[in-house]
């Protein structure tokens, strides 16, 4: 099976390397999905061209955070993916109901910080990712190493934030043949765990924050193996 890994917003590729290596050790063909181009954010035809660069039917889409949002939309649009696993992905990242997502005022503050003080925003983002997690000490070291060279937020990443703010995945029903699972951290500071009640085949990990693909490599590999055997 081909497994497509879609990373989270402003998340360095190194964070998904252990997962990639574990999947490949089990014989899974892993495709690291490239970042969405600025043109693809702005134009539907360019979006389709971006997907066509790497996508083949019958694979498994695994997306973390905003990567899960993209994976869901692609599973909806192409309708021929075998499976979808989202990790710490809410149907609505920004929501009027703070039990379903971040409230608009808090998101506006975060977006302004990203524009005005990108280095400070990235530090704040790292704090939010590990907040509430029982493995904060080890996560802090992993994030520190991965973000050592990150000081700025690109124009494309600003466009991705706007996409997060406006997307409602309820508008993108998944085709019934597509296997699916949706995993959440019970202590995630970015995605309310209550969101899990809205989705079928959801799972909540107690004492875990936003960094699911760093914490549960073996569980993710096992889920992909189950789907590959179907």
C-alpha cells in the first residue's frame, strides 16, 4: 500500500521521519506530500494539478492537524482513496462554539502574531503543541531540535492559516468505500477532545496533546497495516 503523509501547519518534516521509517520497515511505500503551493491555495485548477503531482488511487492518506484537513478534502474530491487517518484534526479549526474548535478572537490574535512576530509565533505554537501532554519533557527536546532553524513563516503558510480558518469539513462528505479513523489527544490545547463525539470511528488518547504522530508511531503503523490487508 502507498501511504501519503501530510504534515501539520509549520511543522518541520523531521517530525514525521520516525513514522515514515516505521512504515517503510513494514513494507509500506511512503510518499511525503509536498507543501501546497501558493498558486494552489489561490486557484482550483492549480490545486488539482498539485494533487495530481503525487496522488495515486487506492492509497492511505494520513494527515496530522492541518495535514488531516487537507487529507480529508482530497479523500472527498478524489473518492478513490482506500483509507483516511486524521490525527488531531477538527472538522472546524475555528468555530463559534469553543467545544468544537478555536474561537475566532483567539485565532485572530494568533494570526496577527504570525504576521508581526513570526519567530515568537512559532515558539508559542510549539508550547501549544506539547501543552497538556504527559510526555512534555521528551516532546520539548524533539520540537526544539526540529524547529532549531525555523524563524519565519512563509506567505504560503499564511495562506494555509486562512484555509484553516474558513474550512468546514462537514461540507466534504467522505465516500463510503473509504475506510476512516480520527484520533485525538485528550489534553490537546489546539483541538478540543469533545470533537471526537461528532465523528465515527474516533479515538481519544488520555493525557496526550497535539503531537499524536510523535507519540503513537506503532499504533499508526498498525492501523495502516490493518487497512492494507483489506
